[in-house]
C-alpha cells in the first residue's frame, strides 16, 4: 500500500532589509564608545551604545511560508517572532508598502489586541494578508509575488 504524500512541499523564504537601519546601530555604538573614551561620561556613553541593539534587531526580517505557518523573524536572533497558521489566511495580495502609513519602521500594532499589524523594514513591495477574524497583517519582503504564488499553491481552493 502506498503512503500518502503531502499535497505540496513548496515553501518560501524571503528577506527584507534596510541598509540605513543596519548602519545606524553601528553609529550609535561608535558615538557611545567615543563618549566613554574622550570624556569620562560612561553614564551617557553606555546607554547610547546599547540603544543600537534594538535598532539592529529590527533592521531586517526573514519571512518563511510553509504548509503550516507563516513566520516572521526579526534580526540576527530571529526574535521577536510572529507566527500565523497558513490556514488563517483568507486573502493575500502584493501591495506597495509605505512605512509612514503603518506608523514607521519595525513591528507595529498587534494581531490579538488591535487586529492589525505591520512588519515594515523598508518601503516598497510587500504582502497584505487578510486573516480570519477580520485581522490584517502587512509584511515588507523581497520577491513578494513569489511569496503570494506559494501561498496560493498551499491554500485549498
């Protein structure tokens, strides 16, 4: 007897990055270290240097779409991480994302509390996902059209 195979093993892995947000943390660290070296103002230098860490963590994201989940992981540690079951996507489309429309760069809103969230790293192409329960998730990602095609392949008609 033949074993049943999954309908598809097609997945998508994409990334979005913001070069300015990748460089800004380095500047913050350099200014903080310089403040500690030039003058004994460690109480100013350390917070400036540490301010670069959250900027660095939100300077890029990785989007993974597979049969079970859509996962957005931020920065080098993959944290924070947002996970949405693929089955909760009612509609998906490629859109042109403007950061100011969603409150700036980073992760904005919340799917549980506000029913709207946006993972915005840069302006340009992205995905808009209409989810079950009237929720909306917007994600900037390179190759958004390919991500959309994978979503359409994974979803039952």
